[in-house]
């Protein structure tokens, strides 16, 4: 299938706010610039991506059993919290190849795989919504409208300007209708900008695939033999059709791979390198693959070393890394993953895994991917077809594998995705003659043409040591080695070079399971304080028995508070097992505190803790008064409150004035400062004649006058704080006079307001007659207030007169508004 490219170039605009610029352009040079921000949901996206990446698998332990702590459950924000999430028992989980059990959450209304797909869909829609902003959508619609019939649109993600976004699984992009990566017409690739154009390699026959298997003895055990056998099985159809040739390099040494890829006349030229083994991602950028060293242990090789080797094999167009973290990059460098670095120069396309992947999913991927590639499809088409095949397998109801179809990541440098277009030729599978001869000539796997035949032993567990009867030959066949002595050829951890362990197994094959291993001694720990009973007998065991510890120093194994290092307490118990019940305990002096004010008095008692009613502070000068103690506030009462030997010191004082005539006012010139009044002194001063109680202040003429008399004037005349007390008479009797100073109209101070008029309206009778005939019947009214008498100064309705209207033949009651006066 042919494609036109639609580039999505993302760059950081503001790192602090996680704002990014996105440039979208297609073949028609349609361009649009827009921005999006991930600050609000960056942590949510990362957490969601991590949950998508966690495979729902449960690995067996070394003993073959599984523990509940190893269970990881995929959960989705779309699944309601009350959806009834429940876990299957480990015993009921279906076993997978390589000792792995598949595990998926059981959610009411959904199968386990449906929950995983919902989770991936949520993530994919959030990523799609962020990047495909309005302007980008416009550019996308224009690019699609311009496509010729039968031509797809390749989404090329270019994230070099936003390295932290490489860690998000863009392969799950979902446009609301489906996952883009599952559609062959819209493949999603991570594009690396071309330095030089990459042309498809012309291949005259079948594609040649070199499978490299590395299983170092000091790394986690891989089912190498089983994985290779299954890989051969899934590729058998393409091999039989003559579209694919496969060589398997089961010797995982770096030197063997170097020899296999060394160019030379008659040497095989490989097009694809498929690595099966272990890998890691370095924290500071870059990744590593682990090959076998000469002693079988792991030897790390970084991207630079691989590049130096692969660049000299120009026919190589594709590298597939079936190893952990091959596509994991550092947040500061978009090209820090081993896959991104390899695609930069030696290979125009690299497929790597961004998450762990199960054997079944990896094999399904290999079958569909290599089959589509061998039929001449572009590499991104082949990957999309492989993903779709895995997704359809899930939809067909087979054993659930979550969303592993999104685990492979394609890094692409070739502009049109075409690496080669192979033609069919005769099928061939297995170790190639050309490869075997090349290895023999280089001294790898054979002793050379002039050497004698060597005895080889079958190595069933691939630990470098064989067992059984030897077979002599010029070179070692697959699964045979020159070293014998393996006493258990089905267990890779058992061979003459293995380290003996504390168990019942003879790991180093010398006939003694415990040679060189000290069996630990254990002592009972009944109280669970981590210290064993010093009087108990030891028990020897390789593993720690339950309820036993390695130490034997507890002086009381019935009390968890008693053991070496425990805190000594103020009692008769030797808590720290040092031979004394109170060693290290400090004694203090305590004083009786009778009034409970926190200060004691009297003779102290020396104890390690305070007796009842005793305190640590002394100095109370009156232990019967709670308000008297050191530090108490001094009061003006003649008592030494603060127990410093002084009375009323530092108390606030005020002036007091001498009152000789007893009129309540003192002489301003005779003053004493004291906290309370001395005898004959008063609080108020200002008496102008302290010898005459009737003369207290100066009048307007400056003379010492008598006490003023209160009058009715709304003024405090005698300065006693009261106004017009005693109804003193006087004041104005004129009702027209306005209110007094306090607003009242009680001018004569008799306690009542003097209203001008209190008359009520009377009766209006209109019994006028004309020549003895009544003209009108009605009520007579006299002048007065209508509807109540208003208060002084208020306005009310005043009835004026009852007037007979001859023209209307009626009586009319006339009123007016009038203000109530006061007299």
C-alpha cells in the first residue's frame, strides 16, 4: 500500500507550564501551527500510561508458587468504582508458555480484555484530543481530502523537540471511532529525520532473517529453546513459501555475532536482525542489550557498540529488539533509547518494545509482521497488520492478553516506509552452511581443519556444561558443549561452576550439598521482639524458621519490652538485660504541691518518677493559696503573690487627692501615689476650697462658688451625671417653643409633654329644613383631631367644620393637615 505522509512535529513552548507547539503538514504543503497544554492532566496521563503498560501477568516464583503480592490489576477510570472488581484465585489462572500465568480483572459487564481496551481507549482519546487541536484537525481534513484513491495517510510523530512526550504510548491514539495504529490505511510511526535519503534495498530472493538469542547465566532465566522453537513454527509458512530464510544464532556471545556479520565473499547478507534477550534503559540516557560473555555471564553492549557493528553490514534494513525497555527513552533526550539511536544510522527501521510482552503476543506479532513484510509491504503497513491480527485474536475470544498489540514501537527513518521488495525463492530454514563455514574459519564453534575431533556433551539446560555420553566431532552442534560434569542437566543453576547454596541441592555437582556453606543457627523468639531466648537450644536450618531469630540475648523471652537495647524504666524490671533494674534511670527531687499550682514547698523526696501530689518545681511561699507562687501576677492587696519577699511591688498606682472638707472633691495640690486610696483621700480632685464643702469650683467671675443648682434646661447643672433630676420647675411655658436639647417637649420638667390640643372631632348633624321639609340627615361634627391625637411636633388630620352644600344637597366634613403644637 502507498502512503502520503502527515507529519506531527511537537516542540516544547514552555517547559514550566507544559505547553507545546504542534506543526502539522501533509504532502500538499498544508501547514498549521497550534499549541496545547498538558499541565493540568500531565500526572493523570502518566499514571494512565503506566497502568496501560503494566501487563496483567503473574510470574511464578522460583519454587513454582505464586504470591498475592505479585498480582497487578489493570483498572480504568471509565470503570465505575462499584462495578464489582474481583480477583480470580491464582490456582485458576491459565498457564502460558515460559511459566507465566495470564491475569485480568473480572469486571461486572466486561471481560478482562475489554477492561484493558477501555483503559487504552481512554488514554488514546486524551492524547488525540490534546494534539489534534482545531488547526491541526483542519490540516488533517485537507490532507485526507487530497489523497488519491487507494492511498493511505501515514502519521509520522516527530517528538525530538519534546523528549518527555516519548514516554507516552502514542501507539494507542484513538480518534473516537477507533485506534489509529490498528488501521493499515493510517499507520502510526515515530519518525526520525533523515540525514541522507534511504532507498529500498533490491533483494533478489527471500528476505534473510538472523535471530540472535542471548541468555546470560546471571540474568533471569529465559525459555530460550522453547521461544526459538515457537518462533520457527510461526514463521514456517513464510519459509515454506520461499519468502523468508531464517538463521538462528543460539550462541549469544558478542564475538559470535561479530563473526556472523563480518562481510566477506560468500558470506550471507542479512536483511533483518531479530534479538531475543535482556535489555535495560539507563537513567542518564541510552540503553543496553546483554550478550553472553566467554564465561556465560552477561556482557552489556550499548547503542554505540551495536552501531559500529551493524553499520558494516549494509544489507541490514530492519532491527527487531524483543527485549525489555528497548524503546524506553530518557525525559531529557528523545533519542536516548537504544531503538532511537540505532535507527539514526545503521538501520532505517527499528521495532522495539515499550513495555514487557508475553511470549504468546510476541509470537503472534512475529508471525503476522514478518509474513506481511516478506510479501512486499512497507514496514509500517506490516506492523499495522500485525497489530490488527493480534487485536482480532482478542475479539475472537481467545485467552486475553490485554492491549499488547500496542507494545511494539516503530522508529522509522525511511520516508515511504519501504525497506525492500523481496522475490520468492526456495525455502530454507535452520543453521545456514555459509554461517557455519564462516564461524569455523574464524575459530568459533570448530577447532579448524587440522584439529582432531573433540568430545561434545549434550547441554539440555544451556548452562555451558553437558551430561551423558560424549559424541566426538569437529565442531559443536546446537545444544552440545565440550565441558562435562553437569549433575542436573535440566536445571541451569546446577553445574560445576555454580555457587553452593544453603539447601538440600548439590549445586556445584561435587557430591556434597553443603560444602563451603555455613548452616545458620536460630533461637526461639516467643515474645516477637527480635531477640532470641538466651537459655534456649539452637536450631540449625538454611531458612529462618517461623518464630525464630539469629540472636540469643533476650533475658526474658516472655516480655516484648525486655531485650538488649530496650529503654530502662522506673520499676523493678531489668528491661535492657544489663543486670540492673534501674541502671541508667535518673533520680530527681520532687516537692509536695498542696494547692495544685505547679509549685511545691517543704523537704524534697528523691524518686525516679514523681510521687502523687509532688512536682519538680519548688519555691511556693504559701502552698495553701493557689494564686500565690513564683511568677504569679502581683496584685494590689497587701499580699506577696510572686513569693519574692515584696508586697504590691510593680503594681499599677494612681494619684489620690486630700479631701479635708469631705465634699467628695480633693485639693489638686495635695496628692499621694498609691494602688488604693489612703485615709482622707479621694479619687477626684479640683476642689477650689477644701475647707468649705459648699465651695467647690470657680464661677464665671473666677470666684470660688457654691454648688450649682439643677434647673429644667436639659443640662447637668450640678455636674452629678444627671439632667433635670427632681423635676426642678422652670423652663418655658410657650407652646410654640421648640423641643429641648434632649428632644423632649416637657418644658416644665413635670414628666409629661404639654400638647396644644387634645380635642377629638365631634358630631356633624345637617338637619337643615326648607319650609318645614328636612333637606338632609347627617351627623354633626365639631372641630378636633380625626383618627387620633398626634404627638408634639407631629402632623395629623384636623376636622374643621360641617358645612351644608345646598347645590349638592349634602353635608360636607372639611379637614386639613395640622402640626400638633406644644406649650
